[in-house]
């Protein structure tokens, strides 16, 4: 298909169901057992294929029929076996990364084998979903995956299965820790996990423009309506955390979420253990995002040159604006003499960094937290550093350089504390690289969550 047809529109669905106290009431319908919504296989037309950790179900005929072509001795459709292999590999890799295993479903599993069930169905408006079945404090999951990936905008059915199966099974991992997570974090980390396991897939990059187009929107306040592009593009936030602080950071955040902390509060706590904080990290996140596309240079995202970049405003003395929550503004300009760049603002609400440009390329490795001395061509990023949504105004000021600042005698940048989150280190590590080679049931409440992927335009 044409590249333009590969853009992804948006969806995130989640729901809570209060159920009766019987185990039977706790179970969601399945396509093979009474149906899950409109997804039901014709009687007598269901088959399944199992690996060590998963069982893939498919229909031989009807609306939800799989592609039945087989080159295998056992006659299992090639598409079914491929989906099973992708799922098996994903769960194995997630275990190697230290994530808790998806609990065996011993109550609702129609096969009674405890494997994670995947049902191939024909979606009308999506291409995958993960449904949690929670009995007490233990949540297992099953997944619905498009049966053919015909007309879904993927280069091949195999690309569709790799992209969506991996994404949805990370939702199953998330459900072990917490269901109904913040959408930006649930979808963003599922996309990050997909890219980590399959760096060759481009679904991550295809969704970045929607997120990069709105830097002044708070991370935790996604647009209303059909928003998967923004939510999936938010995968760059866990990528930033994993690259600057290590891939284990994402798992550590989920562990604190399992203890009851919201995602951003958990993030702040994990960063504190690593000598940083949410307030310190978010301005640097904005700087990494700005230092992409044609500005990509030293440090930041390993693949930043292929990212869409951030539209920068003109950097001038007295430039003012207002943040709300975790939002940021990017400015670019040239200082014809050494200057100290400072912020007039509530330091509890806003922070900033300056990034030198050399030959038009960003030096994230030389970024400094404001106030800081600078000279020549620079990027300045001012970001909100709390989730508080009231207005937080700021003004950028140029001042005489601080003669006591490190490096000031040579005209080099200095004066602010060296920004953390990897900007004084070598270029960040990619979480898709070698670093990652890396509960009898009486039920009172059942929490049900379906995270859906929207079909691709």
C-alpha cells in the first residue's frame, strides 16, 4: 500500500463490570463459548493450535474465518501457526525482561489448559484487543486478533501479526500489575514493548507525528475522541525513560503501580531512586524530542533522525508563554555573545534546559539545566514539571554571563547544573538492543478491560 495509507487512527477502550459472586459470572464470553459481543464462531467450525504458553483459536468458515492456507504437515493454517509463534516469542521475551507472568486462567479457560487464549476474529473497526478477567486480585487475559490482516494497512499479514500480537500481549502483562491504567501509559508502553521486541517494525514511528504535533498538551491529558495516534505516539515517553535510565525502569514503574501508585507518581518514585525526578526528566524529554529530524546530533534517541521533530518558536529575550501540566515549548535562536539564559517562573511548576547546536545539530550530551551560560546557536526547552493543570506562566531572560560558572572563561556553556537523564553521557542506549537480551475463586468484583487497536487508514 502507499505510505500515506499506513497512518493509524485511534482508539482506546476500557470498561468496568460489576459481576455476581459466582465464578461463572466472572467469566467473559469467548468466541468459542457463547460469543464475546458480536465475536462468535459458527457451531462446529472452531479449531485451535497450542504452543507451550498460548493457544490460538480460529474459525474454518463464516465471518471470522482465518486464512486457511497451510504448508504444514499437521494442516494447521500457516497464519495460525505464525500468530502462535509470535505470541510464544513475546511472552518468552517479556519473562526474560523480568515481567511477571500472565497467571494461568483456571476458572474461565474453556480448554482447561491454563494457556493464554488468542482468538482470531474479523474486526470491523479495529485490529486487536486484550480483555482482562479478574478474580479477586488476580487478572488473567485473553486476546482478540484480526484473523487475516487483509485491508488493514500493513505491508503483509505477518507484519500485522507481529505488530498487534506483541502489542496486545503486553496489555496482558500490564493487567497482571494493574488494569485500567492511564491511556497514555498503557498504549505507550505496549507500543514501546512492540518496538523493543521487533525493532524492524515501523508502527512506532508512524504514530509519532500525532504526539510530536502537540508538545504544549500535557502528557496525561490526551485529546478526546479518536486518539490512538496520540496515545500510541506517547510510546516515545517510555522509550526516553528506558534509553536514559535503563529498560528496567518501565518494569519498576509497573511494580509500584501494583502497589497502588498512579503511573506518573510511580515514575517519579522510580526516577528518585536513580538520582532524578519527574520534574528533572520532563524538560529533558522535551529536549530529546526537539533534537530529532534534521536537528538530531549527539546524544538523545539513537534513531532520532527518523522522528518528526518539534516546531520551534523564535528564541528572544522576554519570550513568554504558559504551561499547564506536563507540557513544553521549544525555542531556537542564535546568541551573538555569551549570555546567561534564565527563567522568570514558579520554579515548582516550570523548568528548562538549553541545548547547544553545532553545525545545525543538537548536542544533547552538552545540555544544561537553566539558568545556564550559552553562546551561539541553541535550543531552549521550557516544560511544566508537575501534573497540576492551572496556568504556569514563564518568561525567558538573557542576562550577563555568570563568570563563576564552569567553563565560562572559555565561553563554553555552563552555569546551570548539568541536566540529568543522560545528557552528560554518551548517546543513549536503545531499549531494542542488547540491554534487553535482555490467583479457587469467589468473585465479588470483576474488572474488565479491553484495549483496542483501531484499524489503519
